[in-house]
């Protein structure tokens, strides 16, 4: 949509399209509220104008794409289950509006909590130097949501963001530029930690929303996800834990003593992830946190120091 020239339609034309789109949504079991969300994005209409329908009498309304193109995309929403965020080209996340395309996962509301957990984790760390400074990394950045969230929440930190997909990195860099964080976030193309081997032992924290869905489960996901979102960012191997195992094994060599290891995972994986962290031997103060729905969604741990005393589950550098 960014390449399209703005179009002008009458309020009556847009009202007629909206009415038909609502009927189509109901018939196709798509939430009718998506129609108004889409019109807010492409036509700049506010909720009150849409609810009271007084835009119907306006002579001219500028829209981002033609009504014909909008109708084609809406039919794809109804019949091909194309996510409405990909139609609009944007999605809200925390206080930001992020550009998205089929090259990236659509950032979910539940993932917003991971930024708050990162901030809380700093106050719980026993690291000698404050963790709100130095280097933080978002591994598998996708749209750049987590990297941008970290840059906003940790203004003293330098943020690094890695993704295997060059198309995803283009979206992430666009978002960082649009939101004013381009000078705070460094982007790298590659697999997980590999582009940053020269920075081993220097990171205050690692945050990641890695692929965690078992391969056999991917094909059973709702069509909006299975048919349109990148499988590279979804498929976590036979048990969904392939990438999480890698991050558990490799990350201690990159994190400072007392550094934060924080990931998102799937419901039902908390026990296995906790056990993997414990068995690896480099982590302490392992915690499982729930999302706003009460689902065990996040695993948080700290890297042990080289010279330390473990008292209970806490680490004290000595």
C-alpha cells in the first residue's frame, strides 16, 4: 500500500462499500470490527465518525488505495483468509504503529509483555554493573517490534537485532527509521548469534520470540497464520523446541555474568524449557511468567558469574 497513490472517493461510496464489507464479514465468520479498523487505517476515519456514520455525507474522503483495489484485498480477507494487518500494511503494538508484510509475523498483543519483563528483570539482577546500559539483543527480530520496544524502554542501552530473512530486516529497519530509533538499533542478517561472534561476553540481555510451534502443528493453525505468515518464524522442529535449545546452549557465552535470558514460548512448553535451562548449568533464578490470559508464555533466567556464590536461587558476585 505504501507505493499506491492516494485516491479520493465520496462519503456515500465509502459508506456503501463499508455496508457490503460488513455483510461479507458476517457471512464469512470474519469479525465485522475489522472493516472499521481497516477504514481507520486507510481512510483516516475515527471511531466516532464510523459509529455514527456521518462521513456518509462528506463530499470527498482521501483513501490510501482505490475502492476497487480495496475490494480485491477484502475479498482475499474473506476467501483466502489474508490477515487484515497485511491489507492495511500496519499493526498496532504497544504504543507504536508497525509496518508489516507477509515477510514478517504479525506482532501479537501477548508479546508486548516481554518488554515489561525485560525492564523488571534488570532490577532483579545481581550483576555488578547496571543492566539497563550496555548491549541488548533481539534475536529473530522480524518486524523489529521487540528491538523497538527495548530501545524505547531502555534509553541508555544499545540495541542489536538479528534476523535470517533479508525481507524481514527491511521491514524492521523501516519501522526503526519511522519511529525514530534508527540510531539506537543495529541490524544484522544471519542466524541467531552468528553475526555477533566478536561480541561474546558483552551482552546485558537477550530477548527473543523464536519459532516454537511443533512442525506437525503448523499445518493445523488457523488459515490466517498457516497460509500467510512466514513458516520460518513459526516452525520450531518436531517438538517446537529446536531453536529454544540452541538459544539455551549458546547464549551464556555471549551474555555478561548476571545477564538476562528471556524468551517467549508456547503454552505447555514451560516445564521442558525450565528443565533445559536447569540442565544446561549456566543459568540461575529461572522463572516462568504468564501473559495477560494467564498462559505460561515467558521464560526468564540469569547467567551465572565465573566467581559467585549461589544462595537459594539468587546469585551474588564475589
